[in-house]
C-alpha cells in the first residue's frame, strides 16, 4: 500500500491522527494520537505506527485488532484501515527481541515528527508508563484527495 499521502497530510498537522478501535459492545472508541509511517521491525513492510499505554485502546486492540487511523490537515484527509500488532512489555512479538522496544518506540516517535533533548529520560518514561507500539498493516488507504 502506498502511504505517501499519510506522510504528506500527516506532516501538515504534526502527525496528529484520530485512531478508532472497537469496544466489546461493538461501539467505536476514538482518540487522538501522534502517528507516522515506518518499516515493520520484523517484516520490513510499510506500516503506520503509534505508541500508547493504559487499558482502553490496548484492550480493544488485543481482542479486536482491526483499527482505522485518520490524518488531516485542513479539509484534506487520509484514512488507513487494517489489522494491527502490538509490541510492548505485555505483548511480545515472535521474531522481535524485547530489548529492541526502546529503539522501536523512538522510531515511531520520530516518524510522527517527534524530537527529544534527553533520549535516556524519554526511554525511562516509556518503560515506567509501560508504553507499547501499535503497528498497523494497511489493508485499505483512501482520502478525499486526487
């Protein structure tokens, strides 16, 4: 899937995106995250990634790994639908060494336009908060653009 529109539109509003997951009752749970495109750390395929913690999104995604993420700048938008994988302290992934989680989380943060003055402090905070990486394999990409 071509994710060039994600990069172009995402950059226009600091890579802010709305993520929609499905609750156990079938209703939609939506929130805003920073997300960006990167290569999957095991398969090297292009994915959309974001970092999260807590139980709401992660519980939804563990049970129902379908997710939609929408980036917008002004009236221009692009949506990515697909299934996701979670890589985190409570979600190991076959073929991925858990020692690589800090690097993966940094990569997602940077893909979403983030920078940091103290990467050691950043890494400590991610560990303390039990942050996890969510990687979306795009199955459908669509937008209101040309």
